[in-house]
């Protein structure tokens, strides 16, 4: 569901940016304001995506002792 919403938002964003790029120069401030808001929203979306990754792949290390694993890595140096 998030992916579909994101694709729709990107499509809308592209249409808005095309429209704004063709506005007269005295209306450039509107374009800058929308760009700043979009960057903030994109950054927040990235943070949410990273939070969804918490715990992914934990089953790979389930049977491995972390201290032993780190010691083995350090011995390879």
C-alpha cells in the first residue's frame, strides 16, 4: 500500500514541478517553498523506511554467539 501511494505522490510531484517550471520568474518563490516541503517529507519517509528494517535478517545470526563472532572478525585483521 505504501508503494502505490508513493508512486502516486511522485507522479503528482512531477506534474506540479513541470507546472512550476513554466511559471513566470516572479512566482519562483512558490516553487522553492514546495521544494523545501517535499524534501522534508521525503526525509521523513526515508526515516520511516529505515525503522521498518529493524530486526530484518535477525534469523541469520540467531545461533551465533556475538562475542565469538566479533573475536573471529578481529583475528582476521
